[in-house]
């Protein structure tokens, strides 16, 4: 029970920390010029990582972390944390987020993301071929119908 409560609390905190107040694509399109201030943090982190790569300081930091946590550090939370992104995707709507895709497309995207090798390539080809066979009006109408069905809880669809 305690582990479930901690997992629920952690997933809620992750939702709050990763929430966006604005759509990033729209925000980028509305910007007329790029400011150097946007690049300070990424450039600093990349430079620090490059400078520390293969240095004695990096080796010392790694060995100190391994000494503190152990060589094969593992907690029971690790068994559940890999499901947090999937839980966020499916429960996001109940927390007030508007997903870009409906339930079916979310599931397809998760399957493609977790597939490997040839299966992944086949999923992508199938998805793209379905999208190519539909016109923009058909896609818009399908999305509108999906929203209506979802709001009606799939009654009279």
C-alpha cells in the first residue's frame, strides 16, 4: 500500500513538473527573433559535459557515487518508474491536459516507440500509409467524430 501511494504521488509530481503552460510550437512560431539568452543553459551544460569527459574529476565523481550508492544500485521504485510516461499519457486527460491524439493513436504511438527493429519499421510504414490514404478533410472529420464519441462516452457513435 505504501509503495502504491508513493508511486501515485511521484506520478502526480512528475505531471506538475512537466506541464507546459503554452504550446511550444505556437510559441516558437510567434517569436520574431532568437535571443542569445535561450542558448546560455544548453551551451553551458554541453561545454561542462565536454570538458569533464574522460577527466580525473569525472572519474572521482563517478567513483564517489558508486561508493555511496553501491555498484548495482536498485530500488523497488525502479520497477514502477518505467511506467510513469505511459501513465502520464493515458491519465493526462483526467488531469486536465488536452492530448493531441485520441486513445487509439496514443496506443499506436506507444507501440511504435517500444517496438524494435523490423516490427518498428513495419508499424511506421503502416501508420504512414494509412495517413497518406486520407485527405486533410477526412483526417479533420475523423478527429471531430472521435472527440464527439469520446464526449458522449461512445454512445450513439
